[in-house]
C-alpha cells in the first residue's frame, strides 16, 4: 500500500484491519487524551475489537462512504485522519482527526489534512469539506483555522458526552476557496 511523506519522518498511510495490534497499542498509549472530546476508538479495547473498528472503516472505504488514514512518526502510529462522512454524489464530506499527546505540536494533522483535502477536491470532485469540532477542543479549532476553513456556526449543546452537553462548531471550506488559497500561496500543498 502507499505511504505519503509529510516530512520530518512523518507519513500518512491507510489504516487497515491488519494494523489492529498497532492501532490498539496506539490507543492504549493515548486513550485518555484522544477521548477528551469524542469517544474515538472507545470500542477498541482488545485486538479483536480494534480489528472490528478498522474493518468497519475498510467496509466504508469499499462503499465509498468513509476513509481512515493513520499518521506514523518515525515508524510509530501516533494518530490519524478520517472522513467519517463522504458523499461523492453530493460532493460533500467531513474530515476529522485524532492524535496521541506525544505527537502534538508538530503540524502532523495540518499537513496530513492538506493532503487528504487536496485529494478530496482535486481527485474526487468534492465541493465542500467540513470539520466538526467540540467548542472545547481549541487545538482542533486551530487546525481548522490553519487549513483556511470558515466557522459556519455552532450547534449548541447538541452532543452529550461524559455527562455534559457539548457545543459543536462547524467549520468548512468550498472547492473554489481551497483552490484560490492554493493559488495565492503559489504552492500545490497550500
């Protein structure tokens, strides 16, 4: 399978069922941090359940409705990016991320998201890429800003998590905006 270099020893690769042991070890290293705002990977508690989570995304990839990519740093899985919603017929999708604490502050999510968003717009013809984020998740909001997304609004107290109703911010960018920003930067990577 392919691996896309993100520089500084980082790679973006498909995260597949055969990565179950590595995925579980990664989640176990950073579970409390990863799950502060959303329960990503909460159902992956042993190798079989980790494989089931990854298989569910492999099935979504086969159906062209979702995708899962891992972020590796010097050969170790440290996080990932996903399209939890991908609708080629309407040209809309949502991108999201997770990262273990030791990998933060390196720009991995921003660099990987740029690659996947370029692919979504240029290869798959998406018109709109959205980013849904808890209002309490400032690092993720900062990624949305760095990617040039526009804050479209807030769904107030729409998501109950850990006994608290959280607000969800919706950020998005449209294909013409993405392309114009790339052209202004003079680089293909935005």
